[in-house]
């Protein structure tokens, strides 16, 4: 997306329509506002960056792109993705499955297609031409593979369309690629037709997945019925462009119908949307409402559909939703999910990293002050944890520690710089770039971070690293004259693909912008906070210490506490060294010495806090940890337990409470049908269901309907283990109607349970309980056995336990 991308391209054609005129007026007003802001300030932003340094960072971003791009082309192409640690390609059906994550893969060279327009922005026409020839020669879509409609649209359809548009641009402006005859456009049309069967639903809202060859006739898709709001609402930009460039109206018609259907499903009282819904009935499955995962790009496409197509209704809808979000979801700089039907009730105690796109969207819509505030909060989270973790709690601790090198924060940084000219955002971008270079760069590309606490890498480099993350870094440090195209004449899609504003002039003969009575003049108005004499530094200053421990340590300041300590923070390491504490690796026998008596006392206090903090965190995690216990012998004397994660939607087993029963596998295993084939067998038993195809709570409701006593949901990602990954807690949809315990078991732990089930001649009986209670129970049992052994003068062996 581009802040100034509302001006139609030059050339013959009809003048701007009412929507475009309104967009033009709106953005011109924003520009005047920003100009007035700048003119009323007497002091320039601090930490100004020189032209030389900015140029050096631009070239470093260019080098980053080629480091990743060449690693992919030399070691992975024509695979969809590069596996940077293995230094080989990831192929669907060949590389070990990652479960539902692999729905993004279609064996259609996704990383190359996603990267094509970045090559043009870098000015590398020779490599762009070579890459286009490779795509035309090698990429095909006639595969018996189930793919995500959402991901295939934004990465592949968007990538092909953007590359086609830029290829024709280069033919005219750079006198090159005269052999090109629109092949990429035809490929995008073919792919669009292969996605269309997903739209054959009673609501017009598309299915989440489709088979590229068989459409919805694939047996695995027979029970498909759920999708996310963002999945269904992030289609229109690409499909409208596809229709207008090919003259085939069906794509835009279907995408408009999906957006209309979603709008009708909003909660009429709050104007909020949920995150997961049934594509056939339109019923909400998950009623959580926020701006992060599951809903994010729906808001983005409402506003950008108005900018690109000039249809006023999308501006009106965006404003209605935006007002609701700012009323119910926004809490200062934080954005916390609520229930759409009970908007004053929070549904989560954490935020996910995808919401980092929101400040950029706020900039586009003209609401600068909250954009600055939320961005500053996110920047402090980044400083605190090196990267923004995939999810973090309301007190800014890590909820999910992964970081797949996402672009959203850098994207918002870019738009804030374009809107304000404040060099603070160049410094933020520099910090982000250097962090990627230091912690994510490997010899074969850039590797995702599996856990920001340890810095451990994951064998994964998503295509968006090239199409978005590095692209926005390059644009941030580039001046307009550095680029071959006028970026202000384009709109960026959610995957940062370029669509020209001139598309609006092409029109769609079968689609008319109908004036309806559902919107009134108030829907086209929104009062933004007064920006008189507003400068970003004034907004950031009160938030400077918003997150405790994010600022560097200075002498004579606040004492560093164990709770604030970050091992990746150089200032914190220096502080503990000054206290006489040395961070050592195995085999290192060096010792630290305090600089002074006072520093030594601080060091002792720090270590005491660290021990207490470690003990407290261990106990908190243990208290939430669940256990699936079973006997290890036929007599039922010795017991073992496998760890399991809790759920937020089922009853909590407290104290000595437990549920006991024989285990039985669900049929079908994923338990997503209307009924279980073995419902009679499941009655009174502990049902095992596999993760995938529907929500956790849907599986729990089906098990409860069948009379099961409890549910164990096993992971569908091979190799996942509670020993190496954080405890996973399953989320619900805000409805408290599940009355049986539900626990989650990683693949390695379930593999052990499954092996025991196979060895037993009779059904395996288990107890679902708290892990801490299992430990207490075992300790008490051991104590009784020892007392008995002491009284009788015999010895007893300690029961074997697996914890």
C-alpha cells in the first residue's frame, strides 16, 4: 500500500469517478495536514540520518535480497520455498509435512513468483526478464494438490498480475522485453479459474481450501465448511484487477459478492466481525474480534478497494468497522481482542504480531496519532525481545516465541516515515535491518527464528521475506528518484504486490456501483484526533517507558531486576558483569568480579531474584500443565504420565479432580463431521482426535455430543514435542458450552501413547488430570510404599515415571 497512491496514472481515459475524487480530496487533506504539522514545528526530529548512511542501508537491503534470492535460485528452485538450514527446496508431498502450514504450497515455484516485482523495484531488469521466462517455462497449475485459496491468491495471482503489469511497463519505458505477449496474465487467469470452485457456497463466501485440479470434488474437502474472515475478505484487489485486465468479469463479481456477504454478517450492535465462520450457513464459529490473525487483511482490503476501485461503499464499511475497533478493541497503544457480541468482554490476554500492520493502515486512513502510539509500543516490544514474538501478553511477555521474519512492523514503519518524514522511523528501520542481519542471516538465506528467547533457528524462509520484508526495507531507505517507477501511482496488496491506480479507469461492464440505503453520510465521515502542532516525537515521548526494561541501562538509574533482564541486550549483559556476574558457556571457567561493594550487593540481589523468578515461572507453567496418566503394568500398580496442554474453553480440573476412561480413536480421526461413525463406542470414553480441518472447540462439541468423557487432541505436525516447544493452550470461540475436559498433546508425546495402545491387548485406560496433582499423587504413593518397606524391612523400587 502506498500513502500517496490515489492519483490516477497519466494517459488517455475517462476522468476520475466520484469515489476517486473523494479519495483524492481525502488524501490531499492528509498531505496538507502533514505539511502544516511540519511547518508548525521549530525543531527537526532527533537522530537525523545522513543521505550517505541512508544510501548505505538501501544498498545493504539490496544485498540482503540477493543473498536470499540467490540461495533460493541456486539451491531450491523450482520448489515453492527455500529451507535455509538444509539448503534445499521445500516441495509439497516430498518434504516431510508440516500439517496445515503446507496449504500455502502448490509446487508452483511460489518464492520466485512472489519475488518478481521486487526485482523491478531494485532495477534489475535483466534478472526480472530471466525470471519471467523461467516462470512461463516451468510453472504449471494442473496438480492434484489442495491449496489455501487466500495464500494462493495473494502470493501467486497477485505476483503474476504485478509482474505482468511491470513487464508491459518496461516494454514502454525501458525498451525491453519486446518478446513478452501477456503470458503471465494468462497464467493468472488460469489460476483464478482453478480457485473459482471454492466460491460455490450458499453464502458466496469462499471455502478456505481448494484442489487445483479437482476443485471441491476432492474427497478430503467434502466436509469443508469453515474459513477465516481475512481468508474470505482478502480477494477483491487481485480478482478485480484480473477481471479488468482480462475483460472476464466473473472474478470481480465473485469477490464483490463475498465482501457483501461478510458485511451482512457483522454484529449489528457493535459493528464488529468474528474471525472464523461457516461458509454455508454464515454462522460464526469464533466470535473473537480484533485486528490481528484471522481478520487483519479484511480491514485492509475494505479501504484499499475504495482507493483502487473508487467504490464509496467500501470506505463507508471501513469507517464503520474502524470506529468500532477504536471504541472496543483499542486500549491506548494496545489492541486487545474482544467478543463481537459482547464487545466489553476481552477474549484474549495476548496480542499477535500480525496486528503490526494496523499503524500502516491508520496512516493511509489519516489517523496518525494512534498509529504513532501503537507503532511505538511495538518498537519497544521489539527492543525488549530482539524480534517481535508471534504473540505477546498484555504485560509484554512472550506468549508464542516464534518469529518467521514477518514484514508487518517494517511495513508500518515505512508508511509512518512517508507520512511524517520523521527520521526516527529510519532509525527504527535500521534497527530492524541490523537485527535480521545479526540473528536471522545464515549461509543459505535467512532463517526464521523458532524462539526469540533462545535465538534458535527454524528451517524455514517464507516467500514473504523476499516479497515484503526486504522490499519494505529497501523502499524505506530509497528516495523516489531511486526507483524506476513512480510508486505513488500504485496500491500495494497485502503481499506488497503492485497494482496501478489506472485499473479503475478500465471499468467492469457487468458491475455497477449501486447506491444503497445501507450507508448514510455519517459513514463517510470520521473525526480523527486533533493533529494541530502534532509531531510524532511529542506522541512517542509519553510512551518512552511504556514497557518496563526496554530502555538501555544508564549509570545511576533504576537497578536492573531479574524480571527485566534480557540475555540478548548488550546493556543488560554489561550491567550484570558490573555486578560481578559472568554469563558463561559450558567449559568456560572464567569468573566475574564486582566493580564495587555496592555493585556486588546488587549482584547478589539480582541472583536471588533470578532464582525466585525461575521457580515462580516453573510453578506457574506446571500449574497449567495437564497430564494423561496410565498404568505401566497389568496390575495397575505403577503409573506414568505424558504432558499435555490445557484449553481455554473446557472445565479446569482442579486439585485431585480427574476424568478416567478407556481411550478410543475418533472415526473420522479429525472429528470434523456432523457425527462420529463410532459415536456409540465413544460414549463414556476418552476420545482421541487429530488437529486440523476444523477448530479445537468444534472437535470438543462433537465429542461431547457423542457422550465422550474427555478429549485428547493430538498434533498433526510431525516431530513436535513438549520438551522442545512452549506449552500450547487451545483457544475457543467465546461460547462456554463445552463441559468435558479437553487437552492437547504434541506429536512425540502422542506417539508414545499410541505405541502403548498398540502393545496392550485390552483398551488402554487413562486419567486426564493436572500434572502437578499427578506428581503429588505419585510422591504420596512413594512415601506410603517407603513407610511400608521400612516397617517390613524390605526395599521398594521407585515407580518409573515419564514426565
